[in-house]
C-alpha cells in the first residue's frame, strides 16, 4: 500500500532520538520509585513489566512516542508537508459528510482564537460538535489515515452530540464540547503543538476534547458524592463524572455501528485509549493545583525531553476547558451566564434534597462578578501562563527553523479551510515565542467584572438602605410609594412569581 510506504519514508527523514536513552525515558517519566532503578540494572522486558504493573502507564502505550520523527530542519519540514498534501488530495475527492454552506463559511474562521462557537451552533441547527469534529478530523487527515468508515463516523458523532444533550444542561452541553474542541484546535495548529505529535496523538487529543464531558449530568462531582448517586457509587466517589465520560464514550466506540477506530491496530488503539483516559481524567478540577505544580516542576528541568507528552497535553486540554474567561467579552459573559444557571439548577436540587448549597449554587445569594474575578485570578490566569510556557518549550523543540530567503513563508501557513500541514511554522508563533492572545482578553474581562462588582456592591448597599430598586436605578421613593407598589404586586401576582421576576431582572 502506497500510504504505508510513504509513512515509512516520513518516519525515516526524522533524526534519531538524541539525549536520554529510550529505556530511561520510558520508565523514568513516571513519578515513582521506578525512576530510582538504574537503566541498565534490569533487562528491558522486566522494566516494561514493572512499568506496566506498578505504574499507571502501560508500557505498550509509551513505546511509539520514542519512535516519533523529529522535525528539526526546514528540508524535513517541506518534505513532510508534501506528504500531507498528497494525502489530502486523495481525501478531498471523497468528501463524506455534507456541511451546509453557512456552516462552511463560519468554519473558515476556525483557526482563530476569537472563533464564535455560538454562531456555529446557530447555523448548524444545534449540531456544532458534529460539524466541527468532522471538519477537523478531515482537515488533520485523520479520517483517511485511520480509514474511518463514513457512515460509522456519522453515527458516532450524532450519538456523541445527543449524549451531550441528554440532560439539557445550560453549560455542559454540545456547544461547550465544540468550544473546547475549537480551542484545542487553535492550540494544536497555531502554536506548533501538533509538530510535536504523531497522528495517533493528534487523534487522541481531538477525541479527548470531543468526549471530555460526554453525558454530563449538569451537576458537579461533589453533588454526585453528596447525593450518593449511582455514578458516585460506581466510581467510588473518585473523579465521578470524568470516569463516566470516558467509560460511556469508549462503550460507544465499541458498538459496531459507531466504532470509528475499527481500523486502528491493537497498538494504536492502546496508545489512543491510554492518552484519552489520562487527558479526560485530568479535566477533573480537583486535580488542578496538583497538575499545575507538577507541570511547573517539569518545566524547570533543564532537559527538554523531561516534558511528559501526556501530561503536557492534559494540561492544555484542562486549559481549553476553562478558557472562556480568556475569550472575547460577549462570549465569556454568555458562558458565565450559562454556567451560573447550571449551578443554580443544582442549587434547586440541593434545596429539594435538603442538602446544603454548594458554592455559587444559591440563586438568591451569588456574587457573579466576584466569582469570575476570583476564577480568573486564581485559576485561569495562572493556568494559561503555565500553558503558554509549555507551548513555548514545545515550539522550541519542534518548530522548523527560521525560513531561508528562497522560501515563501506564506506557503508554510495553513489556508483557511484547507488541509492542516505538518509541520508548519504557525502564525501564532513570533520568533521563538508563542503568541498568547488570551492575555489581553483576561485582563480586559477582569476589568469589566471589577467595574460590575463595584456597581453591584453599590446597588446592594443602596438596597439595604431602601433607596434603589433591584435594577440599580436610583429612585426618589418615599415610603408610601413603596408600600403601594408592594400591595399592587400582591394583588396581581403570587409572591413566587414576583421573586422570579426580580431574579431575572438581576
Ligand atoms: Zn468541559
């Protein structure tokens, strides 16, 4: 088969792995006693057995990462670019899924940090995840590479999308999944991250984003644990939802009619599964600080190969998952509203069950602006900072060198809607540094929330004194007017309705 021959030739253009020996890297990456064992002290097979039995990583899953081609020179870059283009030409003659023209138009901007996923949601008539997943799997050449049967892909994506709509969540739904997928695509294609990855790793990264909240219940892990749900019982209160997302998605992938991985080799499947599991489990927010700390320690090491690929990708996915405060204000504000509504619904359930309110879940007592400022200050900004540092390091490792004069830089860049070439000098890299479009947005959004927080505080103070209505409008209200208003309300509506209106006006 010619594609096999081509693949081999591309693998051959890579330089041999330099630095630490494959054996040392394979086991030494795990944070445990195994790293104390001298590389030559035990035979390779025994080390692999030790690694597969006593660490979380499967030895088979790590093997291929060491065989990866390293693209260091411009010549290699161009040769590999030609290879990907050749693949794409074959693929483009057989377009599987038909995307409506309005969707195709929106998707032309899919490489941008400012991509409006809500717009895609509208024009795709509530199938943003299916359309975007198809588009990206195709553009990365993965449909062809892994011979995904078109009808199977269609079934799989449709089922995934409907799994996201199962509980009608305001936030954790198919639009959020599409948002995280698009953000991950930005990271892969615009920062040079994909140059560091093989095809299976790219597939796993995209798929992890696609399924990372599959069948989300719209409630938190804490709620599952506190209410003693079936899922909490099943997963022993540990990463309850994340375990479910992964398990349910892989169950779907086992179904004959939706198994898009049917043509992966056993080894490819193991590698894919191991990466997806690690990445999605790391979206459990309770592992956030641990993750950031571990990554900072890894970045501080002088040896660039110390950067663990699965952990780096996990951190990037985690960052994409919490990235909405680093997007344009209208998008961020909308996500905030959706998330708060989801929290409030959980609060309603907690009240029904006689459970204490989880933080931010009480409709009547939530400081929206303050919560977002705290979220940005303590979680999102530090995370995105570390993410940027990881991407800088990866770019230094894997982006082709500066172009020579004879080369036209534009030809190395991806065209909107075209196949994604690899490796590429990404537009999101200036010199040796990855551009960080999220920084300005984070700062601007924080300023807006601070203004709003100040205003809210003012309103609350005024309300306490009885000088303002709930909308914050100053009122020259005397006591008589106030009493009359209350009487009118009582006459026309029941009290509960009035409460609701006041809340929505807030
Ligand atoms: Zn998520």
